[in-house]
């Protein structure tokens, strides 16, 4: 069956922070660009980011990109690439100023500059004391940023394909990427979007877990497409558990609460982080705080009738600070925890929040794969930025605020690499004859499947398995069992059945297609977690840890672009 | 818990119909969206938009027992049974609870929803005092869910000519921004019997907004500025 085809210079898949920042650059350079998004752009999950954007502006106290870089390298447990981290931390202030010029409603200081709040793991002078580095708009920074970027794209007349879901990557026999296949949700029509350069900015995949701060749309679509097209995923064992998800609901409570002076208590009213991180306490990095919380719960010091959560106290900040700096948190607490934080502490548990791994990329946003002895051969025409990419700036553990920084810096960098590539490679290569074959067979399989399980059943099983076998603490036997189980689930996912066969906005079909992506991510995560026999950052195998005994599958770039290497040392906060 | 839900699939239904559902909830199901997901587990053909499930993305706006709201932050305990769910009123239905929002976004785009400032770009941030920044509170938080505009009788009558409360709230968001230089141009754009003046302060928008914003007040401020400019 032949499919309709449209051709562009560039296709951007995803319209969150990274996709929109890239789209802006591409549109303004006069290229023909198609930006695909499963949801209207301002509904992308960037909208839910709360606490801020990390950038060493130095508006509050002395700061430097070098200190930001040190904190990020240390936060990554030395698994982040130091060239990419230097690039991000140096570029960050420029990108924040630029966002301000676009109209972003940042909070302000008396002197009119952008207000910055303290955040976990961010310090002055190489770990000495906390620094105020997080540029924020109350606790709605992601919302403010996403809307500002969308607005700027309206001004630039960016062409959006709203409610189009990309289904598969199109590659030719040489491996070059030539676009994607995509489904228009409203009509059910499938099309090939042919591009000379393709960017994935498809976001995270937290929905592989039972409990996550992530939105329903975070189904790892870019990773699924890349994996099906033969591109290996990197560092998938590293999943960040955010210390403060609302217990039972999973909704995020920003680290900005602790940045503004809130702290965690166990059932005895003890400020337990003082024991685990004597210097930065509640503002230690997220892996450290989440592990401390899980330990408190495991050792019987959790609060509540079942002792299964901890308490985030902020009433001492007073209603004025809470309403000015954390109004969204107050709203969420009332709605999802039935408490008013002005009076009572919020019940919180570590909750899956962020995927440090992803599609392997370099600091220019180019996707790389191992090929003929070169661990990082560039895939021509293919780019990735944001959470779906592994640049890698977050290594084994991301610092709070660095996700938004990552979106801005690498969204723009990837677009600039694409512009350069398009200039140097003016021709358009022919599409292979079988360009849409994988997509069409997936769709045909779904339409004709008989006696299959429901998508919801298989997805539930996957989420429970990830949650119980791949949590904060990981053990060799449960991981090995998890690998077996997840392989079985992946197999079942290939036989799911949907009852709804309508062409019009068929969300059952979309969820089945999303499950194909989710299981790719779940399988990669579980297999990688089982294989990495060390504890590092967010990946904790209590059994195997030996300090200094570290594994590297893809060589870590220890050499920054201009700075001196930050040498590994024991990581304490 | 009992529900009656508007169902329409143009691919197979001649006309829309309300369908009844009786669904057993899990003890953890707190919000209307949780119940809708339960229903979808039984009947995968029910179509709705949803994403963040915490009231910030604006996807799951619908008409709930006669009032517009977001399913993800509407507590089940507060709802009278059977819960009647319909698509947002006044917009073309694509399928079930999914409406065509093109007209709504067209109006949003028509107010030039971006900062206009033609000064040379400074090296660092443009300065703005905390007082000036406070002017944006209650404006910039809009999530474009369309609960307000689709609760407005003036918008139902003239969706092509009246900007509607959501668009006007954003028009004022830029007028109120100390960094924006296009107030005159923005007022010109709205000085029209339909675009702005179809608002008769019915205030359904204020009642409907799930983020507790006040479009009527913003519209009042725009009208004030127009009056000031004529006298």
C-alpha cells in the first residue's frame, strides 16, 4: 500500500520545551519545518515543571558556570559527559536571558532582576554552601516557559501538526534518517513525513512505572521508534525518583519547597536528612534524599497509619511566602492530599520522575551509535534533545532545574546542528521502498488481532513489574526475575487487541501504539538495571557496591571543552 | 458509581446519544478522570483527551453535570449521580468528549499572544520591578482549557467574531506587561463591536475557570483603557 507523503526540510517530533525551542530556531532561519505533537503544544509535559531553570546568573549571590558544572558532574555521579555539561552550564545564562526577552514572566528581585531560589545539589564554590541558582516563575516555571515558547513560535509562524502521533522512524539502507511515519488522530490517516533532518524531542517515559509524576502522554515514543529502527538506548537503568510526590497520588511537589526552607520529617518529628547529608541536608541531590526516605520507611520511621510516607513541613514559611512563591503547591496539596500546607505537612514519597538515559546524543544534539569500532558514529539526519535524549548531562542522577536548562540549551543546539547539516547537504535522498512497512504492519496487526489481551491489562502488568522489580533499592534476584517477566510482557504487548476500530480519534488504537513504545523502554530499563552490577547515582544495588569499581559501556567524556577535568571522588553532601 | 456520557462516533453513529455506565471504583479513585479511565478499561471506545492529571495542561475540559471543568481536578465525592458528562458546549464535536478547538485557538492567536518590544535586546534580562511583575499574576496562569469561553453565551453566538474570555485575558496579560510596547496596537485590535464589546459581564467565565482566574476583570480593564484613550 502506498502512503501519502509530504516533504519538509526539517521535522521536529514533540512540542515541549526542547521541541519548541528547536522549532523556533528552525522557523526563524527560513526552513520549511513541520512540528508534530500528540497534544496541543501547551499541553506537553514541560507544562508541569515547577521549581525553576538552573543558570548561574549570579543575581542573588556570587555564582559561576564552573560551579554549576561542578555540581552537575558531581550530581551525575561522574557518569555525565563533561564536555556536554560544560556546554550546558556555559550556555544556560544566555538562554535564560533570551527566554526573558521572549516575555517569560519570571519572578523578580527588588532591583528588577530575575529572582533565583536555592535547589538541591546546587552550591557555591565547589560544594561549600547552597547557592540560589534556580530562575523561576513562582512554582509554575514549566507552564510559564512552555507558553512563552509557544507564543514565540506563533510569532514565528511555525507550522504545527497538532494531534499527530509519529509512529516509526524512516531510515534508508545506509542508516540515514529520512523522516517519520505519522498518524493524524482526528482522521486516522497515516502519512510519511519526509525530512532532510529529523529531531526527536519526545520527552520521557515515566508511564512504564505504576506510580509516577509523569503525564499520561509520557510514553517514550521517541525511544520506542529509535529502538525499533535499530538504535541502541543509553543509560536506561537510571530513573530518578523525585523525593516528594504526593503519597498515593504521585503528583509532584517541587523541590522548590525545600529550596524556600521546607524540610522533611519522619514519624518521630525528626529532621532525618541531617543524618544522611550533614552539609546540604534537605537540599542534597535527589538520589540521596530519595534513598534516605526509602531507608526511613524501611526501618519503620515512616509516618501515617501504614508508616509508608514522610512529611514535608513548610507551615513555618508562613502563608505569605507560600502564596507568593508556592501557590500551585498549596492548590495541589488541598486537591490531592486533602491538607492545607499553611497548617499541616504534606505526606510525600519518592516517586518516579525523570529518565536520565535515552537516545544517545552528543552535545551538538546529533544522535550517535556504536559502529565499526567507533562508539559514537553520528547517524546522518537524526537529532535528539530533551528528556528523550542522553547527551549525557545528567549521567546517573539529574539535579533539579537542570531538566529545563537541558531543554533550552540542547533544543537550540540541535536546531543549529540541523541548520548546518541542511546547508552542507542540500540534496534530498530517495525514500526506501519499504519506508512505511513497519508502521503498516503494526497497524494491520492491531486491526486484525483476534483473542488478544486488552491494552490496559498488559500495561498494568508492565507498570506493576517495573515498580516492584526496579525501584529505589534493587536486588540481583528480583532484577533477574524482572528481566524474565518484562520479556514475557513485551511478548504479550505484541498480541494486544482493541475493540474500537473507528478511524476517528481512536484513543484505544493510540494507547496500543503507545504500549509498543512503553515496552521497549521498560525492557531496556530492566535489562540495563540487571546488567549494571554497581551502585551509581539513582541506580542502587545494595548487594554489589564497591567504591571505585565502576562500569562504563560507552566511554564517559571526562575532558570538558575548555575547563579542567573534574576528577571523581567520594560523593557526599 | 453511575454516569451518563455523551457518545458520538461520526464513523458509525448517525446521531449522538447519552450512554449509561455503572462502574465499580477503586478506593484510590479520587477524581472524575480516575473514573473515566476505569470506564475506558471496560469500554475502550470512549474517547477523551487527558494528560497531566493535575490541572495544568488543560486537556480534559468537559461539561460536568452542566458546568464546565477539568475532569482531573473534579472530586468524585462532590458529584451528584448519575454524573452527566458532555463535550464543552458550543464547539463542534469530533467524537465523544473531544471537541474541535480550532476556532478557540484562532481567537487566541488573533490577539498576538506574544511580547512585542522593538528595543535593542539588552545583554542581560530586561528589568521589571516586583510590583510590575505582580500585574501579571492572575493572567499568565491560563492553561487554555476553554472552560471559560465555552461557558460564555456571547461566545456561543459569535465564536468567529468575539475573541472570548480566554483570548481577552491573554490580550490583557500583554497589555499589563511593563516590557510590552504595543498597548496602542493591541487596543486598536480590540476596538470593535464584536471582538471586545460582545462581553456583557455575564461572568460565566469567572465561575467556570478551574484556575480561579477572572477574565471579566481583565476585560473591564481593557474597556477602561479604551475609555481613557478617547477622553
